[in-house]
C-alpha cells in the first residue's frame, strides 16, 4: 500500500513538472508582440556620392528587450555598403518615445540614381527569442536619390 502511494506521489511530481514546463514554454513561445515601433523620415532626399544621408527616426520602446539591427545602403546598380550593426541589451534611455537623428555616409563609388537604406532588426525578449525564434518585423526601407556629382 505505501509503495503504491509512493508511486502515485512520484507520478504526480513528474506530471506536475512536465505540465509546468509545457505551460512556461508555451507562454514564452506565444510572446510575439513587437517591442518597438519605428517611424523614419528622410531629411536629405537627394545625396551626392561621398555625401551624407540624414535620417530622423521616432522610436517608441514598448518593452524592455534586446535587439540586433543589420544595416546596409544600396544604390540602383551593383553597389552595396554594409554599415555597422546596432546591438543593445535594453533600450538605452528606458521605455518611451524618443527622436533620433543620425547620418549615414554614402560611399563615393555609388552611381547616380535611386538608392535605399535598409535596416533589418531582430528582437530578443526571452530565452526562446534569443536561442531559437527571434521576433522580427519588416525591414525599414528608406528610399532616396543619389545625384550625379557636378564637375
């Protein structure tokens, strides 16, 4: 009789651990809400090769999450310039809405025509996001024009 009760107690502990683990994992997997809202404005829509593209972003940090942003600039032909990545473990100034203005150097070998700045962010709010399935959103694509240099 006591052996049977001991077996039931062990079974209850094991089942409870499995069910609790499943609920916790399901909670973290279902956590897919975007932690950031970004609105981008181009302050210099026409740039010369070797010049600077100036962008202003209104960033609303909604959650305290880490991020990694890959950035690049493309011209209309075959040129691409990889920009430095942006990494942070949590929003630098805390949660809230902030306006950030920054400049992107356009390489001198870019050809005149249409061009674009692209930022591809991924966010990590828990261990499932960090090691398995990060939160993503559409790339930030900013179109601008590269004008021919005057001689």
